[in-house]
C-alpha cells in the first residue's frame, strides 16, 4: 500500500486506506488465519458461526445492503446491514461476509460453509471440524448441507424445541458438569424413536438435554417481569374501555390483538375476553406451571459420534466467545455508530472493526496463556493510567527543547507488559527542538 504521496490527514485519506484494505480482504483474512495459527501453535478443531447487524440513522439510498430487518439492538426503525463472522475456538476471526439487513440468518450458512472449505487450511486441524451454531441457523436444510460437506455440527436448538422433551426432562438422570452448575443427560437413539417430532435421529444425531440453575433463575425472572407488564397493559385497556374511550367491539378486539402481539411471551398463558363492555382475563395455571418446569432446560443437537455429552456441552459454551466478541466489536471497537452511506465504505468500516478485534483478541489470548483472564475493558482501564508525558524546556536563545517519554509504570502495568513480552526500557522516547515565534 503506497501512501507516500498522500500526506494530508483527513477523512478522505482514511476512506482511501479503507478501500484498499477491503480490496485485499480475502488475502488479509487468509494470511491472518495462517499467521495466528502458526505463531500461537493453535490446533483448530471446531468453528463458531454467528451473525450480528448494525443500524444507520439515515435512509442509505446508495447502499443496496441497507435494508430494514430484525435488529438485534431493537432498532427495527432503521436500515440494517448484517455481518456473518466465523470464529475459531480461541475466539479469533477466520473470515467474514456482509449481507443485506433483511437477509435471513439461516440463508447465509451455505455460503459460509463454502468459504470455510475453500480458505481454511487443514494443517491446523487435529480432528474433523465441528461447526457450532445457534438455534436460528440450525434448520433442516442447513444441517443436511453440513452432512453433505462431511462437517460435524453442534446446534443449540430453539427454546420451543425443548417442549418435545418435557416428559424426559422430568424423569431423566442428569450428570453434573465438573465445576459448573449445569447438568447434562445424553439420550439414546432408542428413546428418540418414541418421540414423533424428532426425526434427526435417522442421521445418527445425538441429543443432549441440559439443565442450568442460573439460566432457570434468569428465565423465571424474565417471565415474571413480562407477566407484570402484561397485567399493567390489561388494566390500562380495561380503564379505557370502562371510561368509554374505546367502545366499538372491532376496535376493542384490535386492541386486544395488539396487546397479545406486544406481550407474546406471556399472553399465551391468558384467556382474554370482552363481554358487554367489560374486559376480563383468566390465567392458565397448568400451562404456566408446565413452562416453569422447563426453566433452565435446553437441548443440544450434535453430529459428532465420538464425543461425550459433557464434551459436547463444553464445545457449545465456547459459542459465548463469539457473543462476547460481537459485544466488544459493536461497543468498544467502534462498529457502532456507523455514519457511512456507500456500500464499500460501510463494508470497509466493518472490516476495520474486525481487524481491530483481531489485535485485541491476540493481546487477550497472550495474557490468558499466562493466567491473566481479565477482559479487554478491565485491561484498558488499568493501562490508561500509564501514558506518555511531554516536557518542554525553553532557553534564552528562543529555542524550546521538547522531550516525550513514557511515564513511570506501576506494578499492575509491569505485570501486563511482562506477560506480553514488552520491554519497558525499550519504549521509544522522542526529542525535538523548535523556535518560539516572536
């Protein structure tokens, strides 16, 4: 990249650099795959694939990818662009692609599988690869595509899927995961044959039933808050009807429909009716109890014959690295806000954010190998107190001598630098001299 004649620092220069980086995207990502794996001696055995999206404040008429869709930040009122990212188990990015904001998550997986097969090097695979997916990506078509590509997979099925196993969850014998408040139970294929809704057993898939105490408490609290909001909305609607603000039966039923849609998480447990201008509702206790019994329960589906239930669960938990990576990319590393309007500039902004994440992840991984598991936000807060200081010394001749050097480090700083192999004595010092204007 030759920028020796481009010395003017402004946004146009950064745009040109971003355009050149984006033009070499595939080569850069492949080089980073090879270099990171070689330098850190990584043995990649499975991959994590997930999607996120970013929204725009304008209408982005010149960007065909900027489309309205389901925003993960609840900004459905804005155009979106989606990014699909493939991570390895250490949390490093292997490659990415950008998609239109209204693209269905599940439809992006075949393209990513093709890229994975074409760009990933087998020399860093210690076993057949396993792709870890979230529930929305685990459609029957996608799983069939993975089987045809001879790629093993591990999918966290959607929450509603656990209803097929409600009786087994109540009777199964669970195994405690060491050092975790999670229990797992692996079902045999013979047990699956009695469940009509489960057809994946024909392909030799394994199902792991999991129960988490912490997840159960979280789901219960979420449902309780949603139930309170629904009751508040029902009381407000009842008041409107009783005051005569809403009289026509058609309008009342439309209001009830909107209320059900807005509180769909818990509205299914209520029978809501309006007779003779009086709104009433009845709670379905049996159905609510059945849902509460499944709090904290979830189902993993895997096509990995040699792995145990606990091993499969541990592989799934690594997906949290991808989720943590997305949070960092969108927040601390500047993916949002995105003020660009042209498609190439938006794609370049996303790519630069992902490159910044690679550097951040390299630092965190190096520290993790030394037993330091603090996250990036914590590390940044610690290191921000160690900075460069500039001293200026004016002379009688009118010259001013300026020296810029690092400040004195504290023990916490020196510990981090030591783990990263940074020699504090080798930090650069800059000296300059200029004459004060008369």
